């Protein structure tokens, strides 16, 4: 399973001789058949060969899909540099779009996007007796646990005694949910989960929200209604859909806020040139970019500066500038290497208007 350290390794990989082949293939059975994804793979490998991929790299990718691929999940990412005997493959439980890229650096934008959105994700299912928590990493179940309080019954018969018993049971349910909320908060904090979907009946979720710690509530991105006994796979399918919708809305809101701040001259920037200048000075805190943005440019072999313009020398250190086919990918590498938060966004009219890239600045 891919981890944050794998993305860091790919971000640091550089080849000045043979190109690194980065290949992404959508194998989601809900979207295409096995024969269709094989045809897509063939098209990607043909494109890679046309771009200058070595026969050894093409053969390594073919060997993986023919003999080693477990046919699990919804997406596959492969990185090959046969000249250095470098090979990495990741079978993902979330889908990716078909893409192949050759360059001195691996193309890591889709993986950065997946880790940003689904790197570690929690679900808490509650009822009147307790809670069940599940932690996923890129769609795979990483850990699960539960807590159970006092048994709670529903009294259907009337009369004063039944009403008294029902009040007692309701108090017990409230106590159970409060204990469950405290337990879930601690459980998720210990596992570094910062996005959570909660599940249960409307009444139980309302009560859970009333008694849950603020730290837990701040992590909640959505709600759903699943039974306590739902399978881990079913829980993920529903939670994934809820999280996707919440993520799109949160990103749209953030982009609008960043653009507004930038237009007012605040600590934000839009457009590729201005954002690259801010990155060079170390002012970028959060980078936002269109997943489909690809732009040629130049990078300095001495100081690593990225520039869009064709210049005789680096404007920062007068070092030599080398052409690159995708300066956005290099910007993403720099962001990962310097621990800058990255959000890869779906295309939108506003994102297109500002040139496909923006940033929240430190100052």
C-alpha cells in the first residue's frame, strides 16, 4: 500500500540520462471491462514509446500487467527507470485517469491528489449502545475497533412505569453516546485521522453531535445512514461518495477565498508566473492546481528556480536554464519536497480564469 514516504521518494527521484516513465491506468470495473483497460494500456505504452521510453521500461510495465498484477482495486500507478533498475507500482483502491508522462522527474500529481483526499480517512457508526470506528488508507481498511455501553431497550407499552423506564433508557443511550464520542475522538487522534464521516439514524447523530468533543466535530465532513453491521467494503463505498462531494465543495470554497484574497492584494497569488515567484521565495503555504494543467517552461540547474519565460539565464542566480515539458510537475515536486500542502482540483471556470494555479501564502 502506498504511503506518504513513497510519494517523498518519487518526488526526490531525478534522472538526467534516460527518462522516468510514469504511467497511470484506470482499472475501475464499474467504468470499464478488463479488455477495455488492456486496450487503454496498449495506447499508453504506444504513446510512451513515441515519447522516447526505452524498450526495457516498456517491457517492465508489460511484464507487470501480464504476470504480476493482482487485478485488485480501481487504479494502478507505475514508475519505471530501467537504467537504474528502479521500479515502483501501486495498486490503488481509488480510481485514477489514464495518463503517461516521460521526464527527468516522476509525474506525481495524481498520487499527491489521492493522498491529500484519501490518505487517511475515518468512519464512525453510532447507535444507542455505542460506536464502531473504521480507518481507511487510500480505500483499504487499515484498522477498526468499537465500544459498547449499557444495553438500551425501547419500551412500547404505555403507563407511568413504562414511561419511567423509557426515560431511564433514553438517559442510558445519551450516556452511551457521550462515552462513544469521547472514545472515538481519542481513537481517531491516535491514528492521525483528520477527516471523518459519521453514520447512524438522524436522532442518534443529532445526539452524538451534541455530546461529541469539538476536536472530533471539526473533522466531520459528512453524514450517511448505514447499519452498525455493514461490511467494511460497503462502509467505504458510501463514505467515499460522501467524502468526494464534501471535498469538491471544500476545494471550491477555498479556491474562491484564495482568489478573493489575491485580488485584494492579500497573502495569496494566482497564475503560474506569480505563483512560481512566490515558491522561489519560500512563501507558499498551500498550493492549488488544476489536475489537467501542463505547461512547458524552464528550470535552473543551479538554484532550482522555475520560470515560464524563455530567458538567457536564471533571473535569480544567473545559472543555466534547462527546458522542461511540464513545469507544473516540477512545481509539485518542489512543494512535496518542502512540505507545502498541495490540493489538486477538478477543472472549473474560476480555475481556468486564473490560469489553473493559485496559492495561499505564508506572508
